[in-house]
């Protein structure tokens, strides 16, 4: 099945930024994708058009009741000029899982992938070529019906915008200091923690501010029920190398099913490293440290890929992990994952999708 | 201190709807209030202008990270033509408490009250006069900075829109059937349940849909930790008359501090009825019913004021409360509260604020 996406090209192109000098997600490409949903028509009118402000009714439900979900992935330019996406189908599957939880109608994943493909190709000059850079892609859905009743919207927009991003580790990969949060909670089982929805991120801001004020770069979230089991770190999944195993919290309903998380689990398995997905308490972690068995820790996510953790502070108890240096597995995972993402290493898992072709304006 | 709010009047006025025939929050008045925030300028440019779509950058943070809060209150037209607001200062105090939790800058409550006053006066012809009708007022704040980094926005809009609403009980006050939710959770202590923020409402949609499919009109939420203590019903606070006392869940951090809730507690106190604010488990409630001590139940909120509960269904155990009829206290509270709100009864609590004067266009 082919999908007819209308394409209107920008008449003027904006200058490309120096990605080493801009912050994450601050500069957007010349085009965007947009598709509308109405309860009586379904999803309709898929289009690529020049990046531009959108008109919103002030009563649109997204402003009031937060019915919205998003995804994040990256396009990479290889040394030989090819364009690669990393497991985009997984993002689209998760997008629909998030939609389901938030009472938003499904998006056709085949159409969404075609939209991704065409949009990246249209703006392929925006994919930066410098080491460690990429084009960040943000698909998202939000409720637009202008109605204040608390009920699922009957109108939505599905959009994709893109932003060139510099190297996360321009000054070299370095472990971060993490504050273990005991007061605030990100999500709880039965809630929406496993959905990539706006409210989870809004809910985390206060603790993040508190951690930043105290000199920590991220928050480690504990579960909302017992306040003792590890959930996520900032907006990343988290892994700990304890003895000869790697442990990561199991997907319990309040943790996001990260695609980098899944890739790390598969990759470690292929190396013969045992990975346990289970409940892991903060006490167990501190005990493992005391016993000298906590070897390394790292977060996983689309932005950083692998983010080594060098320090944890929990209720004024501080531990330094791996002497504050990047661990062996962290470094190897980072190199192998980014190598596959950039087409520099073989892709035994079939993770990358090469985008080819050109896209012309429709008339 | 006077606040200079610029006023641009609509050149054409839209026809007023028959409020008995429109749904809640579907039709908006001729004008709206808008004020912008920039990190370097603070809140600025307060203005009343014709109701119209707003231009939003597709990267605006509200679409992605849900940093937004809102309030809801009503303006009433008395039989003798006066215009009354009910405890608007309480809404503005709560607005700033919500702002604080969501890392949104404070709004000047005095300016916000003046904005409410002027906007209602400009559109005073929109306040319906029929029995039980009112003008619903929706102040809200949302993040507008076009930046995908997960951090508090440096730009916001504070807006107020208004919608004439029909009588909640056009066919007479009637008790509703409630589904006690055991799978999904609305909020948890440490989260954002006590803030009037979008994500809480998005989080509740799925359970609401499930309840509706089973023929229930609302969900009763249990706490996210023990899954046994009563929190709210739909988006209302909830009260139970057990024996000679009235019990309502205490404000524990995951429950919204309703203004109608507070008014009911004060009013019951003035009648000599003892009100306990404490943890109340669903088991205790079902036991009280078995013992014949559960006399009545009702929800409280701005929309319905008092909403009697006639039936609870919890894991296939069903109880009928008060023989499914509106209870004595529910009826009296409804009559007294709405009587004060509409200026038909004396206001010993000093709750109503009369709006007077006219507003002209600024030049």
C-alpha cells in the first residue's frame, strides 16, 4: 500500500546552524509533517509542509487536559553519505502503545514510517555530518478538539518536527552525578509511567530543579509505592553492573520501555553477559557498593545513548561508582551502539534502516 | 495598585447559544484574556482581545512536556441582575500553588483577579439568566517556549476563556452510579495529584472510558500506594455520611484541594455537623454500608456543586447508598451553596464577590 502524502516545499531555506553551538532541540528544519484526525473521518490529510506556527483554538484539549504523546529518534549520516534510522519501527509501535493508554486513536505505523522517510529525505541536508551529531526526530500526537469536557478528544494532530543536534559528548564521555529522589515521585503502577506522555515529564521538573540546585545533573526515581525500588534516571532507563551480572529494573507499568534499553539488553546478551530484569532496591545497590560488587552504572536513552553514572546521593549517603570513571561495559556499549547507528560497524541485529530516494513537491 | 490591561473589543458579536442545548464548555464568549511571560521580562502585556485562535510554534513545550495548569470557576447572574463570582481569590491562590508544583512562575493574583473582573464585565451579556445556568471561567497557564530540552519553560501564556453553561441538573438532581477503580491510578503522593495540571486529567481518561462502557458515570479513585484508600470521584472531591459524622479523605498530597470541598466543610461545620478529614478505606465504607451506617455520599466540584452518589461498584460488589435517592445533607448543601452563589441567600461566609462597572476599549 502506498500512502499519498502531499508535499509543499519551502520557498526559502533557513541557514543551517553550527550544531556544536546550539542546545538540544532549539533549532528546527525547513519542513514538518502534519496529519489530522476527526472522529468521523479518521486520520486524514497527511502532508509535508514548511515548518511554521500552527493555529490552535484556545480551548484545544491539549492545553487543559494534556492528552498527548510523543516519540524521539535520530537520523544519522554515515561517513559514506548514507542516511540511517535506528529501529524506527520500535518507536512507532511504542507510539501506538502510548496512544492506547492515553485514549488516543492509533496511527497507521506504515504511513507514519513513510512520513518519517519522506520528511527526513526532504530535509536531508539538515543531518549534520560531524562526529557524534545527528538529526533528532520528534513525532507527536496531541488533542485539538476545542471542548472543555473531560473526555477523550475527537480531534487530534499527528506531527513530526526535526532538529539537528550536536554531540552529546563533545567534551568526551563523562560520568554524571545523580540525586536519588525521596520526596517526589515520577509515576506509579496503574498510572501512565509506561506511556511517553507529556504529564510524566511535567511531573519530573520539580525534582530535576531541586537536584540541579544541589549540583546533580539527573534524578534517580524510586517507585511510588514503596519508595525503595529503582525506576529510571532522569528520562533514561538505568543499568547496574553488580558482580558478574547486569541488573535493570523490570518493566512494571511505571517504567518506560526504552528502545535503547532493549538494544542494550540484546547486545549484552550477544556478548554473553547475563542481564537480570527485576526489582532492584536502592538499599541493595548501596549494599553491593559496600561489598565492592557494584562495578558500574549507566543510563540509556535516545539522546545520550549511554550515560555513565559516577555518583549516587541518597538521603545524604554518597557512593562513587567505578571510581567515578566510565565503566568497561558502558564504553563498549556506547562504541558498539553508536557504531551501528552510524553505519561504521556491522549490524547483526538488523537495527538500522537506510533511507533512500528523493521526494518532490506534489502538485 | 492598578493594572493596565489593554482592551480590544470584538467588532462583531456572536449569537448567544441556547444553553439548555449545548454541552459543557463547547461554546465560548466574544473575548478572552491573554498575558505573556518571558524569563527576562516576567509577565507582561496583559490584554483582553476578541476570542480567536492563537499561533503556536510546533515545538512549544506544552505539546511535548505538558507543563500547564488550570482553574475553573463560575460567574452567576442574580435575579436582580447583579454579577457574582464565588470565592475567586481561592482559585487564584490554588492556581499559584499549582504553578509552584509545576515549576511555572507565579501569576500576580491581584492582576489575575482584575483580569477576571474586566473579562466577565466585557462579556457580561454572555452570563445566562435561566435557573441553574452560569458562565464557566477557565484561567490557565501553559508553556510556550519552542525548545525540546526537558526543563521548565522560559516562556508561558496565561489565558482566560469563558463558556456559558446550562444547568447541570436540568432534569433534576439525581444520584450517579460510580465504578470503584482497582486497576488504574490517578495520582500518588509525591506526584502531582494536588496540582490542577493537565496530566492528571489525561491520566484519568482510560479508567473513565472503562467505567462508561460498563454503564457507570464516574470513577472512584483509590490511592496509588495501598489501592484501598478513597481519593476522589471523577474530578470531584467526595464525602460520605457515616453514622452522625461526615467523612472526607484528608488532603494527602495526591488529592486536589477543592474549593467546593472547603466550602462544604465550612458549611457543615456551621450547621454543627462533625466533619472528619482522614484516611478512609473502601473496606470501611462497605462495612459501614453492611452495618446500615452509610447514610449518604456525594461528590463536590465547581461543575456540579454537589453530585449525590447512589451506587458504588467495587470488584463486583455493589452497594446502593441511601436507597439510591439524594440524601438530606446533599440536598441541603446543594440548595444553600447554589443559593449563596446566585445571591438568593445570605452569604454569612463572605464567599461571593460582586462585579460592578463597565470596561471600555483602550486606545
